């Protein structure tokens, strides 16, 4: 299964939308860097039955979003990032 | 000197940390203020994220420049405009942003709010009043 990595704000780029409309249901989506601003958009709630969401803790903290992570998003640290990459067959970065 | 003062407006539309724009803007803003120009800041689109409270960049190993915004008042930067529509779209309110103030020496150093919440139309009018608009 694919691990999708999104690092752009969903308010400023279509990266997250392209990722979600392209990826097979059941895929994983990891939000890093400005991708963590997806925590403030409705897209996660709309699509969380189709995708497994993760967000990188340090990027949430840097942006003051630690307390705003919606249900259905698992917050992970850098070693969790490594585990995700190791546990998936492929990785696609939606730059 | 006074006839050389121009109205400079800095328009911030990018989130912090993901790109260098926000930090670069802050550096240029402080330079402009040091030359005693008439400075206005605008935060719109993802730029409103620059002022979100409670940032902690330790884990991301980046410089936390968010505390510098609270010093803007000391540089006589007292006009900061936030686009309401951009806040609304992101589920944010003014309470989620830093409370930025300045002290008015003409009123016994009374503390006053620097931040003004405006709509797009008011922003457009504000930009029309400027001599120079710098975009980040």
C-alpha cells in the first residue's frame, strides 16, 4: 500500500486535493511541514473513512496547531515517520 | 527628512516555516522601520498563520521568529491589518493570534491594539493609499 506525503498547505495549494482524488481507498496520508494545516480544513473529516491520516508532531508544534488536530489523525514523531516508510511498499511525495 | 517618508506596505500571504518568505518579510520590515518610514503590515491568505499563538519550533529544529512580532510596536510599527475572510476560511479568530500592541507617547504611553480586522474591500483601499507595496 502507498504512503502519501503532503507538505503543502491545503489553503494555498491543490497538493492535498490531488493526493486524495488520485489515491486508492485505504491509502495512508502523512501530513508534514505546511501540510499539517490540513488539520484546520474540513477535508480530513470528509475523507477519513477512505484514508488513514498521520501528522508529524514537531511540525504541528512549530505552527501552534498541537491542540487542533481533528479526530482520526494519528500524531507521530520522527521515528514513527521512519516506521511508516518502512511499513509501506511505496512512498509518494505530493510536492 | 520628513519629505522622504514614504508609505510602505508589506503584504504577507505565506505560512511560516514551510518557506522562508515570512522570516524574510520580518527582516525587511524591521529594516524599513529603522529608516523611519511609514510602515503598514497586511496578513492575508496563509499569511495569517504567521501570527498564530503558541508556536514551539524546538522539535522541528527551526528558529522561532514568532516572538519578534510582539516587538514591532517598539519599532513604531503600529498598523497591522488582518484579512477577516482569510481567518474565517481557516477556522481561526483574532483570539487564536498573538495580541500585538504599541504604546502611544502622545497619550501617556497608553497601550493600544496594533491589529485591525478588515475585509477585502478595506484592504484594497488600504493598498491604494500606499507609495510602495512589497509582497511576501
